[in-house]
């Protein structure tokens, strides 16, 4: 019984974590290997910019990727 209850709790907690927030602007500070999605004009319509943080001395990796509407929610970024 405990394992069933634990499974239900873990599944309820993990589902909201699957959604990725899409920011309106790229953050100034980004941890190494942290990934953020940014909605800006550098990518064609229907795609967002995927920015991956880098270690000191290297440039961030930026790639345009497409997202399904159920995978992401639009949010505002505070610079």
C-alpha cells in the first residue's frame, strides 16, 4: 500500500516538471549547461531559441528548435 501511495505522489510531482517555460528575453546570468528557451526574432516562426550555458571562457550554445504547444508555456523574464 505504501509503494502505491508513493508512486502516486511521485507521479503527481513529476508531471508539472515536464513543462519548459519559454522566456521573452535571454537571461544575463546562466549556469553552465543550464538550458533555457527564449522566444525572440532570431528564429523563424514556430521555433524558439534554445540557449545552453557554458563554462567561463566559452560562448553559450544557441540553436533554434521547434516545440509543441503542450510542451511549453509562455512566461516573462525579468532582466
